[in-house]
DNA sequence: TCTTAGTTGCAAATGATTTGCAAGTAAAAC
DNA sequence: GTTTTACTTGCAAATCATTTGCAACTAAGA
């Protein structure tokens, strides 16, 4: 999990692995890579449709499966804050954790050395070889907390 | 998340909250509470069927929703190690993390003060009020690692 | 015992994701 | 540049997990 090589673009990563590049894949890769949001399959599909000819939703799913298989994207649940769908983001060098607000739906990212430490502890004490991991919290974001108890407490 | 009161049995917890107790609910509560495994809705359903008259699967789901709503059970993904289903366990006093082996499917639990520390850090530094959280890892368990590289390295 | 709001079973609906298959295409070989 | 072939796509149907509408039932307070 922590042995990630510096990331080039997804396109090259796939080519290096001998994966055939297609028009559809180029579009999907570019979208995931360029997005600041956490995208689910359908959002990705709609963005792709806007950008170019329609890509089939099945192709989106197949591309995501491919990327997951090579550890190039992470699949997130984000506490299933909206339905049962999953969200995707390019795997980053330093892993981060996600906070999902049950009230407003905002997703916040947070990074801390404690998490890295925890991963190492798990690998050592459980002799478990981590391939992927995710830490997600659900609750109230700071904004929603303030609205919750207005000027009180 | 850390302000959990000492847990009595689920039945009483629900009664205290004015929730009506039914024959079906008693069975489901007892099963979740007594299980050492992480159960998904269907497993729970099959266990219930064995134990008594058939309970409808919809009732299982409705009971789980109820328990989740009151924070009495936690819903786990366990890295969706088998399909997209979810798993359930009684919320415990001290939260723990889950390691899922992609090879053999084993689920291991692990507890560390680092996790509690991390939760506190999140609450403080993000002023995020944690209602629920989960940390899950996927990879290879120690047994499968050994089989992986037999006597090598 | 009566009453009623809350609960159940059942079957159908929903939402997310996967799959089979015939047609299309990238890219290696000629 | 043409051929070849294995890989990829679109489409529609299938699958899997979970939810919902509704009429019949029942827990528990009056
Ligand atoms: Mn993220
Ligand atoms: Mn999930
Ligand atoms: Zn919020
Ligand atoms: Zn294993």
C-alpha cells in the first residue's frame, strides 16, 4: 500500500502494462484524472457523454474494473452517503481519509501521519500485507455542526 | 463515536427507545448478538429460518435499518470481498478495524490505541463530529502470504 | 377486551453492476 | 498499407442487493 511509485498519467500506466488504448478509454482516464470530485460510475458516464460521443455505461464499468485491478484507482464507499453506489479516485502517493457529512453530503479529505503509522502497525503486528485500505467517517461537518446548535452550548 | 454507553442486550436497548418488540425481531436480535461471524442480511435470514418459522427477508432488512438508525449495529463493507453486500455486527464499546484477505476471504479484527487517537485527531482538527467510522484493509493474511512465497525471500 | 399505530409477508420495483454475444477496432505482423 | 487476430465495444438482458406498496396482522396501551 505504501510502495506506490510516483504516478504518471493513467494512459501511460496502462500502456506500460500492455493494455490496448481505445478512444473510450482515453476519455474515461482523462476524466477520472482531471476530476477534483469523487465520481461514481454514472457521473463519469454523463461527463463522458457531454465530452464526446456516447460511451456505454458498461464500458465505464469495464474501465473502472481494469484500473482497480492494477491499483490505479481506489474505490470508495463514502459511507454510501447516497444510495449504494461507489466512488472512484486516482490512487495517490500518500493515502488520505474521507469524512462524509450526513447532513449536507460534503466529502472532506484529511491526511495525517497517524494513518501511515497505523498501516505500518497493521502490517507488522498482524503480518498482513496491505494491498488497499480505506478509512471513512460519517458524521457532521463543522458547518452543519454550527447550524445544529446555533450560538448555544 | 467514542461516547458509547455500556451495551446491554439489543432487545432492551430497543425497548428503552419505545420500539415495539415482535417475535421476528427477537430472533434477529438474538442472532446478530450471538454471532461471532460478520453476517450479511441473507445469512441472517437463513439462520433465522433454521431457528424458527420463516421470517421474510424484507423483515431482516427492516430490522437492520432500525438497528443502524439507533447506532446499535455497524454496517461493514469488508472490502466487498464477496459481491456488493454488506455485513453487520453489534456496535462495540471500543471500535476496531477489519482486515479482509483477498485470497482466502478471512476477516480478521484488530484493535489499537492508534485508531482511537486518529478519531480524536479528526474530531479536533477537522471539527468534524464523528457519528460512525470504519477502517478496512484488503490484502493478504499471514497464512496466505506464506503460501505465496514458499520458503523463499 | 378494544383500539390503533406499528409491523409483517409477499410480490413487484428499484438501483447498481455484470454478462453474453455479435460487430467493431487497435496494434502487431506481414 | 494490408492483413490478421485478439481484445474491446454497444446493446439488451441478467443478476444481485436492497427497498417499497399494500393488505392483513399484532403488540401493547387504554
Ligand atoms: Mn479522496
Ligand atoms: Mn459498500
Ligand atoms: Zn455538512
Ligand atoms: Zn488469507
